[in-house]
C-alpha cells in the first residue's frame, strides 16, 4: 500500500513537472481569456510561434487557413489563402519541403489541423501562429483586404468567437 502511494506521488510530481515544462515554452497571448481557450482547444501537435517571432522572421511562407469570405475581409499582408474545409495541397506546389511555413486562422485551432496535414506531406518547418490573426490584430499589427488595402475589419468567424478580438483595435465582421 505504501509502495503504491509512493509510486503515485512520484508519478504525479513527474506529470506536473512535464506539464509545467510544456507550457513554459509555449507562446502566450496578451489575453488571458484567449490563452485559457487555446490551452483547452489546441493539441500542440505542431510547433507554435508567437506574433513577435513571426514579425522577426525573414523569408517565410504565410498560409491563411480560414474560409474565402474571412480571407477576403482581411488577412495578414503577403499571406496566401489555403483554406480549411476545402484545403488543397496544390497550394504548396513549388514550395521546398524545408521552407519555413507558418499557418494561421482566427485563433489557431483550424490552422493547427492544416499544419498537421502539411507536415504529413513531408514539410519539415511548419508552425502554427499562436492566437492567429486575432492575436496579430490585438497586438496592433495591420491587416489588408482582398485588394491589398489596410483595413480595420476582421472576420471573426461568428459572434461567439468575436469575444477574442479587441473591438478597439478592429471592426468585427461575421
């Protein structure tokens, strides 16, 4: 009985340490509410990068894993549409397998799934933008519309998801 208790105690301490180590190296959002949601919704099956890290990266392929109506309202400049429901791997044609690719969506859930698919195709440097376009805008970064003009509009997918986008920094559209 004592032996089992000791084993359980050590196992519990080990798991707590692993969890602390895992979350310590993850990016964080400026919003506690968004962090909490992402902590429960993401599997962290692909590396995540922060908005600041993305801004400091050089030559990167940026893929938007939202739907066309979301992309048309606004997207991060130089992002390429790849979609989610109708993701087509042909968007990767001509991109070397070792090229750095960052995928984003509204908050990071759909983009994580698309990043998994891209990695399964043999691409080795694929990351998910933590907090995605909402975190990008919430931290004061610009987005452009389908014509390439800077806009304040951001498609929030739905009214429910709009709570994660700072209404002072963007005009919410759904």
